[in-house]
C-alpha cells in the first residue's frame, strides 16, 4: 500500500490518507434543476476514480455523493416546465443517474437526497439553536456567524469580502449580514414543504451536507470534496454548522477546478456539447473520461471541440495499441494474458512495463496526478510500438486503463458486426442529426444502447460498436 497524499485546501499542505481507518469520502453532487453539464461530470469522475485507486491500493473506502433535490432553482425550473417541483426533481435525478451511469466509472456507495434527510436536518438545526449558534426569525432559521470563531478558515476571506449570496428579502430577518439560512419558511409559489418546530418550510442548501456526511460516514471522516466554486460559502458554512454543534468534520478538503465552458458563447456556437449527455453522444464515454482526467484535478480545464478531439485521439491511440499488440496474429500478448494476466510468462517486476505501472500508481498517490500518470501510460505505449515485442506491456497498460475508468479499451472491440436492424437505426440517426432533430437522434441512440450498442465518434464519422 502506497502513502497517498492530497493537497488539503484548509491547511494548504499535502496530507496523508490514514490507512488505519475506512476512508470516507463525501463529495457534493448536483442540484437537480436541469440536465447536468460537463462541469458536473468532473467531480463525479475525479472522486469515483480516486476512490477506485484507493481501493486498488488496499484502502477500505466509502464514497458518498449527494443529490440536492430541494432548492430555489428547482422551484423556478419546475414552474417554467409546468410541473410539480417534486416530480420535476425526481425526473432530473433520474436523468443525472442515467447520464453519470453512461460515464462507466461506477456509482458511489451512497447517494443521499435532501428530501430524504429532512428529519436529521431539523435535529441539527434544533441543536444549533439550543447552543445559541442559530436563531429563528419570521419562520426562517439563520446561523449566527459571529458565534463561530473559526468562520472563514477554509476560504481565508475577510468578513467584508464575504457575501452569502442569499436573496435580498432576508436582510430584515438576519441579525447580521453575514448570517446564513439553515431553514426557510414556505413562500408563495413553493409547492413542497416539511413540518418543523419553526413552522412549515424547507431546509436551506448548506445544512443538508453537514447532516448527510455525518449520517453516511460518521462525525469525523477522511475527505470532503467538491468543486472549487463551493469553497465559499457552501463548504465554509458546512464546517461552521457541524463544528459549532460539536461534531468534528472532514480531515482533508479536496477541491477540483472548474471546467471552463466559455458560458453562453460556447453553447450557441458549438451546440449543446457542454451538456454531458450530448458530449457522451458525440465523443463516446472513453473520450469524455479521458478528457476529464487530462488535467490535474485542482487546475481549471478548458472545454471545447479542440480538447475533445485531442481526447478522442488519445483514446484511439490506446485502442490501437491493444489492436496491434494483443490482436490476432500479432507478436504481443494473447487475449488470455491480457484479460487475466495469467499467461505463461508472469510480468517481471524489473521490466520497463512493470516499472511504468509503479510510476503510474506513484503519480496517482501524489495528489492524484492523473496527467503525470497518463504520460507514463503513453510513454509505455510509444515504447511498445517501437519494439516488435515488449513482454508485459499489454498487462501493464490494461492495469493502468482499468484504474482510470478506461478498461473497456483493453477488450477486443466488436465493431463491424452490428446486425441489420442496428445499422438501419444508425442510418436513421444520421438523418435525424443532419435534419437537426436532436430529440429523435437521442431517442435512437437510447434505443441502440438498450440493444447493446454504443456509438463512438471517430475521425471517419460515427461508428456502431457492440458494448
Ligand atoms: Zn454540499
């Protein structure tokens, strides 16, 4: 087992993950008011693969990613869609699960929802009121920021630079501007509410994560993750809520950088590829995953057609490696060796390929440095391509791609064997796309997926591949 270290946002230092205890990871998930975009997919992939790596090193690991299904944005979007907000949130949650399933990196161990956590939320708020860290005002409840001396320790901001971003209407209800809402009384136009000691209402946003993290992982857990846009106010407020109530919180704070989609400009000029579903549709899941791990998780990541085409090319390079090195009649390892690594010649730990795997794992152990790890993988592929035969290379690359969620690239690919019905649907999909009927094209893609096919976009246009 390697020493695994992560750059902690709170201390600024590299912190080791404790191998003696279960590694609880809590990562903030999406607010389900629309289809998720590529930016939401980044934390999902980063934390799923980080948990996978820890497990492969022998750490007992539990990953929790919540779903925020109570929120102002949901009320607004549901009203616009002409649907009850609970129904709308349930539909968007199902879409989120289906979109992230399609990433093929597995599901978190637990995915708690705000709507299923209200009881625990009410209890924590009551505790905070009892400890004079919170107060009721006009049916709302607010956290008294001044009562928590450590406030600001995560984001290192001065109070005058802090803005909770809450609606102007709450100003008259708060003792101080910096206080933030824990509970909101039901307002006109809101069609869901829960009973509480302060009247009917609903939880505000931050409190759910304090409660879910503790319910799923216990009061003191290893890693709290999320996008860097959540450092303030969301994570600052989670710390205040939990620690003010005397509950120790996360040991390490791990934040991923933002995906830069260029905002409106990109959505207009390049269609909807910032939507995860559309990016998956256009580039295939391997390219999307390869793109998301192409930069260090803490750095911002530029999104657009060019970086996606580069990811497609990298994926093709890996696929070609397996085709040529492991394909029939090649001098490389047999498919049996490739699958189980149980061929006649066990990998030599001193060989180039085995050392590359060690370097790959060392990079992941060092603040989860996926670009450095992938550089090892591509150097090994280049080396193997130069040689007639490089024993152990196929096994080594198989292990590497599996660790970063790209294991399907090492299996023989059954393209070209699609049956007639699938080929006909594929042609219909091409027509629908040409006519810009994307709803129809998506429906056909879903049908093909249910038939066991995947559409991969390559340099020669979309190809149908058996999953
Ligand atoms: Zn959260």
